[in-house]
C-alpha cells in the first residue's frame, strides 16, 4: 500500500534479470564489447512486495438471523523504484474481494472505500515522486491527499482492525480507498511536516472544481519520517503528534442550484501519543475530531443527502511486555460518535452513530504478521440498524 513497504520486497536489478534469461555465452560477448557501458546502463533497484488481509466474522444484526463469513478482505501488490537519484515511482494495487475488513449492514452503505463492491482490481497509488531533499518533495498522480492520520495510515498500518467503520475516520472524498488524482508538495522540517496540493474533483465526487488539500503536523517527541504515517509504532519510539488537515472545493460551475453555490469543506484534528514503558511494552492514545460539511462524509441510506457530518473518537491501547514466545499480546479499545444532520432530501431525521470496538491482538512482526481478535458494537438512534460483529483477522505482508 505505502512507501513503508518499499524496503520489504524483493530487489531486482538488471544484472540479476540478465543472468536468468540470457545465455551465458551471449553475456560474455556483451561484456567483452563494453563492460563500461553495461555498468552505465544498469537499471536502479526495484522493490516488490505484497500484503494480505483475511478474516472470519460473526455478525448479529438487531433483527434477523446472524451470519458467519470467511473473507479474503484484501490482496495488495507493491512496486517501488527509481528512475534517477531524485525521481522515483510508486505503484500499489488492491484486489478487494467482495467485502471489507468488516461486514456492511447494508449493501453499498459503508464509507472509506470498503463496501460490498465485488471482486475488483484497483489502482491504489500510481505516483511520480520528485525528492530534492527532506524539505522539498513533489508528487504527481494518484495517492493519499493531505487528510487525517487515519487516511494516511490506511488498514494495513492502522492500530485496530475495524478501520473506517465509525463514520468519523477518513471521511474525506476519494476515488478508491482514500486516493485522489492530483499534484502535491510535502516537506519535513525536523519535527514539522507540511503538505499541500490540488486534486481532481470530477473523478472524485463529480464536481468539476478542483479540491484543495493541506495538512500540518507537529511531532513534539520523536519525528516521523516520510509522508505516509502509521497508526502505531509498537513500542519502537516515543511519539506525541498533533495534526490539522482540511480540504475545500468551490461551487460546481456546471450547476446553478442554490445549494451548489457555496464552497464545501472537510476538516479534521488528530492526536497520537505513544510511550515506551519498558521490556518492549508501550501505551498508546489516539484521538480524532472531524467535520465534513458538504464534502466527503459517509453514505447512510438510499436518497439521503446529509449536509453535515461531525464527530470524533478516542482509542487506547496497551502493548504487553515481551515474553519468551515469538510475539506480543496487545489490548485495545476504541469509542466513536458520529452525528449526521441536515438531510437535504427531507427524508431522514438527524441521527447519531455510536461505535465501540475492542481488540485483543497478537503481534508477531508488527505490520508484517499480526492476528487481531475483535468485537464491534454499532448503535444508531435512527435510520440505520444496530449491529454486533465478532471475529478474527489475520494480516501478512512481505
């Protein structure tokens, strides 16, 4: 999914490929003609990787029969490489197998790009990256725009299992799984990270106006390198970070309806604290507050056009000390509230969504190998049906 995966794959060089597919005699002939040219024409290394998420879920709706499902949630392939020392590329794909990290109460009702969409091969990231220094980086293509931390870490680098199910996390508009097409600047100034860009509105939400996006993050303790982020560092560093992000889109010039004449906005504040407590253990706290006003937000019911969605969540976790076994146990709890208001269709009343999630995790190799037992209880005051889910998720990356 992310640039974090670039160093986890298999490195392939031009020399290595040639040894496998070209006869030895021909190689020797080429070498005798010009050994210098062979060295000069050698391609830079390319890293390959993959990620898999699969789960078993027992779902009990408020009314009706319960269901049990084995799911192949996601299969990703990662490709990263360099054209020159300062120009690189990132290509990541995802095959989403008929579902998500969770079960949607209603078909197509889940936000965050993880609904019951059937088997799909989609482009996650396709980015040309120009990196002059830590302070000057330019990206072109499809990638995660400046937004909340939850969008910047996604499902494979999140701290908990049932990401993007609370109506709060990563409600920013997107083409697929948080991504937008556009261009962006980002820079790392010691413990301050800045990013800003412009993104295509037509492919994102059908509005022909561009979407402007920006984010500022401050790390008061250990800095976080790179543009994409983690939801946790599993006791590898002490972190105290705050982030502010926002996106704005002006009225669509192709429409003249009064409701379309005002700018639409999405804003968020996020906070992450993680502290090492000895013997490999750590405590974590994550907080986010959001407001989506006409831009982004989560779908709710057929015909609904809720103008405003606001809310927040708090997450706490404790990574237990290391034992003689191969991994570590972790306990986690998360609680979120989302408020949907101002349905322009005048069909549905304002309502609240309350989501409680509890995880008991076994961390074998951080994000490369982990098993997560989860319980999630979702309650609605109107419109949607209450829902309880219990399951086990497994994640593997290389």
